[in-house]
């Protein structure tokens, strides 16, 4: 099911269709399926996918004529891959948000930050490179009690991210700005994605909402945005094949509160006092139930909502799925069923209310 999106804006040009595209992180969902989409475009001569591990057999089959090269972007040898293939467009989709699946926080930071530095150094030396697209995150805005109702692309966080994926992404965006100053002939596009969900993609958030009992921070009900996996692929494909310089927030229209999302998923919400949030997160990580990091726990306190006007007006793309529709499609696709039936849930609610009246 491929969403049509919106027609290109007046500033976009199909004359910028690339000849050779390099996609990083093709062993993961977004990178691999993006390579598959680009391989289906007859206008593109060659697609090169790189990663430290090969894609699954099914994903490799979906990638079709795309070539897989086992390479580590932290190694300067990535420059030979780019120059040898005559790459003119680089889509950097390898940024990782999950320390557990990346071999720990140190390995994750090395891959994210050091890997991006080496990749940009290789792009700087390669005269063939004309476009660089970065898959970034709205986490660069942070999460805090003093946040505005909406973040637009010109805003900076009230509290800078202190660690983890958010800090990595902020540093990486800084490196890309520096690259753009050194290579003004190269178009740079930054796509700041909110949390994406869908029937097939596995993320920290999809794992979180699949828990039978979902821990939340007591007294907080943050506003959330979601992006459907197909919309994420569609906007990446558009950025790879058209000229769209600049920074763009990417999220579905509308918001859900955390409590609404939990109810729509049929899960049971359990409020955890703030002092216990850290220990609970460590238990979930150590048990490999959900790879939730401290900054993601902070996100559960305050949430984050971004403005997508620039995406619609300048980039010319409107996500097909709203936040609610994307989340509901994730729930349907994963066949999530209510943990408690309506009768048992109503009985539990009556019991809690009766206890509250007795205490009052």
C-alpha cells in the first residue's frame, strides 16, 4: 500500500533525478525498503546499499536490483565505495535510536556520530556527490516543561539534549551544516521525523505500546505525534529524487495523548511515580522488553509536537495518514487485542471508584 502523498511543490525539480544513489542502513526497515523503492524507479541507473550486516533474505529480495555492499561507514574506506561507484546522492538512514540493538550506548554513539563524520568526509572529497539527505529526528528539540505548543524548524530547545540519540542527532545536524558550508554545491536535506509506527516497522515506541501493561509517569499525559511507516518512506524517496534543500519536520497531522494511545491499543496503563521511572526503565532494558533510554523516559513526561507547515508548503508533501490513523493502522496490523475485556475493565473501574469514595 503506497500512499500518493501530494504533488511536488513549484520549487521541486524532477530534472534532479539522481544517477547513482547510496543508502546507508539498508539492513533496517527504512533503509532497506527505501532502497527497494528507488530500485523500482527506472530513471535511477544504480542503487548501492551499505551496512555492517546484510539485510534479511526477504528484504534483500525486495531490494531487487539494488546492490548490497558490506561496509562500515566508520571506516575511511567508505570513501572508495562512494568514489568508485560515482555516487551523486547519499541518503543517510543509518542513525540508530536503540542502544540495545546497537551493541550498547558506546557502539551506538560511534556508529551515529563517528560514522556520520567519516561519511561526510568521504562526500566532501567526492566531486560526484551533489545531494545529501539526512534522516534525523524531532528529538533534537528535547522535551521539557517549558516547551512551546509546537516546535518549528527555526526553534531551538529550551533544554539541550543531554545524551543519547537526541544528542547524537543534534551533533550530526551540526556536522552536516559544516559540510554544507564547505561544499555549497551540494544540496543538503534534513528530515526530522517524529516517532514512526506501522504494521511492519519495529521501534522503541511500537514495542512500548505492545506491552500488556504500559508504565507511564504518574501525573503526566503528554501529547504525541506519529508518522506512518509508508509516509516515512515516501518522504525519503521524494527527498532522494528531487531538490529540497533545508530542514523539514515530518509528522502526521493531529495529536494523541499518551493515555488515548494506550486505550486505543487496548493496553492497561499503570502510573509510576517520577522517582521510580528510572529504575523501571532500567528493568525493562535489562530484561530486553523495551529498549527505553532516559531521554525517552523524559519524553513520556512532556511529549513533543512539531509544526509541519514547511513540509506541506515548501517540500510539497502532506502525509497520507494522520497521527490517529497511523496509530490505528499499527494496532490493526499487529493484531493487538484488549488485555482486559470490556466487562472486566468496567468492573475494575467500579472497584477503583468505590475505593476512592471510601478514602474520600
